């Protein structure tokens, strides 16, 4: 009793009243604190290249200004409010289970975090200071852009900007491109999310909109860095094209015949024929030389003019893209040539390998239980993408969603097939076989695409962790220092969920098979009335947090989940709460299916996944009591009303 009074009095001195921290709660370790606050160091100057420092010093000396000694990065502001948990405490409910109501504990954490870094200021800057800092950052960004343009090398080793760095044409052209239609009369479907990437500004703007906008060619950078003779066809060369679109970087290899094919495809379109620049005359003459001269003469000529050819082709490519961009024209042929698709520019998609149009057919080893086996598979043309953990098949280069995904696992194999029949005689296509634990896919394409595809596959076999044998025959590799925590019983899980919901700032996503609005996330209920699920959601909705919930729409004859009550009761609490029931049942709906996903996602930062619904009958403790508190004591009730679930005695009854 004295211990409890000491804790309460200590908390009162810090401006808030809390209850005692149970002994079985885990405190944040120093290692966890280091992980949580690894991104709060404002000094990040060690990663600046020496050449960039030299260039910027020279540029500032030309302007007659002092060069900056360091780069300012944004520092997360911490606002202390009496009686509220700190951002550090609320940012990791999935790691620890410390009660958020203890400000003394929070203060100790803050002291430990900022002891080693005395430069961090915890006070909130004034409005004028923020505006001044923003203005200074914009001025420095413009200077940096101008410096990059002035000091960029043009020898092919430096990626060249397709757009004009001095003019922000995307501000005016993007709205037009949203409503622009392709040659088939369809609205563009190149990217589901517009990413305005200003790499020199280090700014990223994400606009989630309904109409699918195009790839912003103005943000593309490229350079032709190397060339070599084609080992298959000696009369042409293979050019190495390096490209970058924001954070995404990749390499494309194209033959001289591919350049000519692109030029012909662009000029035969009436609306583009006047815009496409002339094909470099030097390249045309060299192409004729490759065909009609001897091999020795070709070697002498190629060694003397290889660099000049690369520069001419690079200039031609950039001019093509500039003209199409300025006149707001769409060319899927150009996107395919550059292996630039809607999924290519999506961030956090991993390493980017080979992309291109190929034909494929699928043969399944394992078929879903609730589906019929399809007829004999046929060849279909798809835009195929190779990534480090999967191979995606899209219906078109502009598709934002893959039509099929082939997962790479420990049973993955990729081999070239020997041609048979007519293919052996004509030798037009090469066949590649893909296998994993569930199916077999056969791909056919030309020899150059096949070689590039196999090169990407070889990289996957060497570097991807998914193709290796793992401990306990698991499909996934062992990950050290993962920011993940297991929850077994409902007590700890519900407590962590309540912490995450309390810390929500922008949005909350919940998906459950069954959701009970009257569920208490903390027990006993008599001491935690504010932590009933409906009250907690209403509180966050009133603070401006958007809440989206999906629950299973049950067959009422068989189940008594009462999703109708869940939907209309929660939506009636506040307009920011949106509830959807799924699926509809009937002749045209789903009959024998029910989603059983259980997820809670807060601010796209913290996610709870697994097998516990936020509903009655899921609360349990580590000791697994078979009944409520003994009736002959004055202890509080833990399982109120329908929440009690013990099939051996009574199930969902009071």
C-alpha cells in the first residue's frame, strides 16, 4: 500500500495521476530506445560525397557567399502536454507494454534519449522561424539545382536530366495529362500514385487521386554509358542505358536495331511524325557500315567512333522525350523501350530487374479447393516484371495492378528449354521455364530479352533470401533486430491496441471477422470505462482521426455476429467513422466464403495482424482462469456480460 501511494504521489508531482505499474509489465530497453530514435539525429553530413562538397564550395564562392558547414534535417518536434503520453511512448506499443499513463516513466525515457545529443532543441519554434527556415531551404534548393545543371558532365557517365531544371513544367502539364487520352481513346493508366520527384530538392509529393495520371517523363534521367558488339548478330551493337526516376534506378540494354524500331514506330503515328527528331545521320551511316563492310574494317571504325555514337543516341533519346513531354503526347512504345511501367516508379518495391513484353502460359500443380480447374492454358502476352521476391505479370505497360504474381520460394527454378519442332527450325523464340512450389510457367521471347531475363534471374538466385533453405524449413529468412512483438493472450494484445489507438494522429484501419463495439480493451471495466472500444473510437474521431472499419457480413441464419448493429452503431457515433460490411450474399454474391483477416493499422506506422478479433470472448490472461473472480470476494468483474466465453460452463452469457 505504501508502494502504491509513493508511485501516485510521484506521478502527481509530474502533473498527472496514474495507477501503479504492474510488476509483469516490461520496460523499454536501451536497445529498443536506440531503434525508436535512430532517425532523430539532425547531423547527417558524413554521407555527403567529397565532390559535392567541393562543387558547392566553388559555386558559393562564385556567388560571393559563405558555404554552409552542415545540412539541416527536419527534427521531429516533441510537444509536452500534461497528462498525455510522449511521442516516444506512443510510437511503439507493439514493442513494449508499459502503461502510457505514467509521465514519470516517460520523462526518464526522454532524458535517456537526448542525453547524448545536446544540440537537439525540444522547444517548438515560432511561426516566423519556421517560415524563415522554409524560405532558406527553398533558396538553397534552387542554388543546388542551378549548380547541378552548371557542373553536370556531358561525357555519358553522368545521368542527364530529360526535363529543364529551371522550369517546373510539371506544375502546368500534370493537370492536362490527367485528362489526356492515349491513341486508343482511353484515359491514361500509367501510375496510381503521382510521385513528383525533385531529387535535388529531396522532396516527395504523393497525391492519391481517382484518375490515373501518367509517368512524369520530365523527372527521368538517363545516360548511355557503354556499348559492345552483339555476340549473336555481329552487324549490330548493344548499348547500355542507365536510368533513374527518383529513388528507382535501373539499366536497360538495347540494340541498334531497337533504336531504329523505336524511331519507325514513333514516326508512323500521324500526331507524332512532326515532333520526332531526325535519326542521327552518323548512326545510319554506321549501321550501313556494320552490314556491308568486313569485320576488320568494322572493328577499326567502331573503336574510333564508339563514344560519339553513344553521345548521338543519348541526345536523340533526350530530344524525343522532351518533345513528347512538352506537347503532352503519350507513347507506350517509348515506355516499353525504357522498361518504364506504372509499377516501376512505385516506391519501396525493391530491386528493379528486367521488364518487357513476353508471352507466357501457366500450369498449376496445386489448385484451390473452392475453384474449378481451367481448360488447357494458352499463350498470352503480358508485361513481365522481375523483382527480388516475385515476378509480376501485367496486362499492359500502363497497368497499376498485376494480373498475376509468381512468388519466388525455396523451390524456385528457372531454366532454358530446348526448342522443339518448328521452333527448333526457325529459332525465333527462346523458351524459359519457371517453377515454384505451386505451379509452372513457361515464357517465350526473343534471344536478347531472354538473355536479359536470365541475367536478372541469376541475380535473384545469388542475392534473394527467399530462394535459400531456412531454419525449421521456413519460407522466410531469420531477421535480427526486427521491430515485431508476439502476443498470445488477449490481455496484452488488447492493452497494446488501446495504446496504439490512443496515439493515432491521422487514420485508423480495422478489419475483423467479428467486432464488438462494447468491448473493454483494458480490465477491470469498472476502472477503465474510457477504454471501451466504442468510446475510444469516438474520442479519436472527435479529434479529427479518420476511422475505416471492415467487418464480415454474416449469414444471419447460421451466425449471430450482428454486423448490422456494429455498422450503424459505430457510424452513428461520429461522421469520421466509416464501416463497411462484406460480402453480400445471394444469387450474384458470394456464398461459401468469409474473410477472417484480423488487422489494426494506425497511421500507416503500426500494424497488428493475427488471429484475435476485437470482439467478445477473446480476452484471456497468461494464467487462463476458467471463471471470473470468486463470488465470495469483493474483487472487480473482469468479464462483463456477453464477454464471458467458456464453453465448458457458459458461452457468451452473463
